[in-house]
C-alpha cells in the first residue's frame, strides 16, 4: 500500500524559515512532488525531487532521502501569502499508469505577524 | 506553460440531479487525465484515471456507475456525477500532465476545481 505522512498544521512567523516534513512508504518510488494549495483553489506545483539531495528554487527548497523515505520542503523569508496547505505527493513505480500520484494528507501552514 | 481548464467552477443542484464537469487541456494534448475529490481540510483523493479512447481506471472504493468518465479527445475529459446526493458534495479537481512518462519530471497541472453542493 501507499502511506504518506505530513504534520497536519504548522505555524510560523513572517520572515522566518519553516521546514515541512514528509515521510513515505510506497510501492516503489519514481519521484516526489510538492504542491501549494490555497483554500478553495487548485494545487500549484512547487518542486520535484527524484534523486537524493536538495533542490533550490528561490525561497523554496526541497530535499529528498530515498533510503529514509523522507523529504522536506523549506520555505525561507516567510510571507503572509505563504499561508496555505502544502501537499507532498509521491509517484510510485508500479502504478500501471505512468504519472499517477499519491498525495499526503497535507500540511496547513499559518504565517503570523 | 501547460494550462488545464475546468468548468463549471461552482454547482448547486437538487438531490437526484446528474452533474457534468469538464476538464480541458488548453495548450497541450493529454492522453491521461486524473480526477480527484477533496473534502474540507483533507488532501486530494484520486478517484480515477481517465484514458483517451479507452475506459477509465477507477480507484478502489469509487463507484464507476456513479462517477462516469469520458475521455473522448486528447484535450477533453468529463466527469458526470449521476443521481447526486448530499454526500457527493465536495471539491472535484482534474489534472493532466503534458508528458506523462513514468520518468518525467513534468508535474501534473491542475484545473481550478469544481465545488459541487447537493441540496
């Protein structure tokens, strides 16, 4: 089966750094995606990792350790607009459908003044 | 960039009505599209994989006769919620990938979602 865990909620202060963790146990692995979703809106793509290590994209970075089944999303210089849900999604390798994703429960981040 | 359009964005209807939701890839061809359902404060749950020219693949627990999927062209998939009831009220989102290859780093692009409310 597929199991992806994230903290349910997090709170951080504007200007700070926050790390959102994701652990997964899936039938095979072929990539991990992070998405941002504001309330009532569709998810938007943030980052993709398939090899171990850190991928940096502006204020957002994502890290992957395949041996540990672990990823994190790092948000720097937090802004109020970063208040949203952050979804971790894994693409297993034996889905039969190439790009099928399994989503984690999502982490609701609240940025405060 | 790849754009996915979903219509309508909001539907309110009476119990027993059938509702059709459209998902279009505007600037690319999508042989595969995905349909998700999301309840408040929960994550996305994959309902089915829509395949152009063939039958959809449904996830366990999803009634295929309840949620009819048609993928008649490379740019359009439709989800019809038949005889909808209040428990079907949810946020329905479609997605598509321009390059659905297993090893592609291209993400799925999501439509704006359809908020369905059954009275």
